[in-house]
C-alpha cells in the first residue's frame, strides 16, 4: 500500500543560522514520502548555498528562488502552488520537527476523517534547549488568539478553498488562514507534542514586539483580519465583534459599560457561529465569552459598580458559571481595593 505524498513548504529569508537543522528535521521524518519545497525569498546570506548543498544529497528537496522579496504570505502561496502532495504543511527555517511529527499528524487526520490537524509544541531557545511545553487551549479559543500554533497538517483542498494565504495580511497571515478555513474545513486538535518552536532575537515573531513599525502593521492587520472574519458571520454590527476581538488580543482597554450595551450582538454572533461544525459546542462558546468579559471586569476593578457588573455576568452566564469565575467575581466585588 502506497503512502501519500506530503508537501512541506519552508519559506526562507536569511535563515542560515538554523536552516540546516530545520531541513534535516524534515528529511529525517519517519514518514519518508515527502517533498520539501524551499522558497528562498531573496536571502542575502548563505541560505541558498546551504539549501543547494543539501539538495545534492537528497532529491526530495525542491528549491524555488523568488525574483524579488515577496515576504511570508506570498512565499507560502508560491510553495503551495508548486506542491504535488495531497497533504501539505509548512514550517519555518529556524524550527524543528520531532521525527515522527508528519506520521502522527497524517495518521490522526485520516483516522478522525478531518481536514486539518494540529498539535502541541515545545518552545526552545537559540541553542535548542527546551524552555517549556505548550499545550494549546481548546479550539474555540481561536476566536481570540492563534491557538493552532506551528505544527499542523492539512489537505491541499483546504488551501484551495481558502484561495491561499492573504498576501496583504503580513504578520497575521497564518491566523487569518485558520479563521477562514474554520468556516469550511473540519479541524482536530492532537494533544501530543511534535514540534520545537525556537525563540531568538532574529525571529519574525520577536520583531513584532521589538520593531515599532512592524508592531503597528501587526495591529492594523489584526483589525482587518477580525473585521473580515466577523463580517463573514454576521453582516450587521460585525465591527463591534471585531473591535472586541482586537482589543482582547492586543490588550487594549475595554469599557465594561460598552460590553453591556453590546451584549445582544455578542450573543447573536455566537448563535450564528455555533451553526458551523467547528463551533457547534454552544456551552464552550458561551464560557469563552464569559471568560473574556470577566477579564474585562477584572481590569476595571478600581471603578465603582463592581457588584452590579458581577451580577450582569452571573445573570447572563449562569448556565456556564464555574467555581473559578465565581471566586473572581466575589474577590473583585468585595475584597479587591
């Protein structure tokens, strides 16, 4: 019985420091029927030299050289369109797969008859030392953050249905892809650690917090991403939902009275969303909203009216109230000054 071809896309831009290790982690997979498509985005270091050296040793490597620097989302599209596999994933030039990652992802996807599977990861430092394991929250949390992570596998048809990655949403291209895919493709969360995500000063993720221009672009694109997603769920008042999602993600102040005024819109959004297969757990959605509103309640604890605000949360979320939330409401209504 033949094993399916998996296309692994690796966009590369000046990744010489960790590139060989990243490539080796792909080539040494227990699932050997892979093609590794390296998209060199006009690197000015030794990245192309390293990739070419390894290509001579393993013909599963395909190298594509962009004529100009296209940035990550466009490079992902280039790689996907060149891919021949029924299944596809992508990885960064500084991260490392566990050797059985592709095999476990593929097996899980097929057994559960889903379109996309993702796993837990470890965070490592520049020297490869594990810093901590990351176990992602349940799927519905994707509404307020990218909890798919960096280790995943999906059918190529997911990419096609999405019409690829949005090239105008640099820095949130993956998060946007997951949100759009969640509207038409079935996701599955594999609670196994299969990937090593490297933290270092030169990473794209680090640049968002350290580079003011990139941080501004990140916030702008988060707003655009959430606005588009909310509009796909509800045509009217979608900007209220997008504003709430954005402010939660970037930790921007939210007035509790604004939440009370827009309560009906939040519940309308969840009701409509729950009709989709990935969001069918209505209780989980309601509890997620309760947790986010409780978070806002805590941030506003210095203000008056805490008791009435706690009552608002209890009355609207009594069916999903848990001990932790009750204790928080009591603490910040009566004891926290």
